[in-house]
């Protein structure tokens, strides 16, 4: 998946939704009136205005957006593009889980008057990270 997303990340800004939404931007660029697009979709002009506002607010349903795209002779492209590689995100989460486990262990040991030595700390962190990555239960509640 990461290889697939690598090529998409540079395009995210290019595909950022225009302030009034894609429907309105493309309709305007085509020189199409709201009434004309409404007729193509099969809705009234007032309903089209609400549809365009809904898209601009981010509350439009995908099914509705797809219908509008087809009426504009466009293809709807839908994707979730991770900000960073999925592998890096998993590794960061494993470190978070490991640090939480280490803090818990350190607290317990301190209560028993047995603090973790600094030279052992790094090795323990790596052990906790390996354990977290092998269990792959990284996303449960803390």
C-alpha cells in the first residue's frame, strides 16, 4: 500500500476541494447553469443549490456526489491518502505503546524500590517495541 500512496501524496494539494466545491467549480467552468445541471441530475434548481452547499460543507453523500459527477461527465475519485507511510505510522504507534508499557513497568519497579538502570532502558524499549509489533494489537485503548 505504501508504494501506491507514495505517488498520490504530491497530488493531495492539487485535488483539494475548491471553496465552493467541485460541482460548482466544474459547472461554472463548463458555463452550465444550475437549472441545466439540475435537469441533467433530475432535481430542481433549488435542490441543486443545496447539493452544492452540502458538498462545500463536506456533508454530501458519496452516492449524490457520484450522480452529480456523472451529470457533469466526470469521474468521482475517492481516496484516503495517509500523511506518512503506513509502515512509519505503525512504527510510531509501536513506540507509543512501548513507552507506555515501559512507564508502567518503571512505576511498578519504583514502588518496589527497583528502578530501571539507564543502560537497560534502551534494551527494554526495543523489547517492548518488538513485542508490540509482533502482537499487532497497537490500536486498542491505552
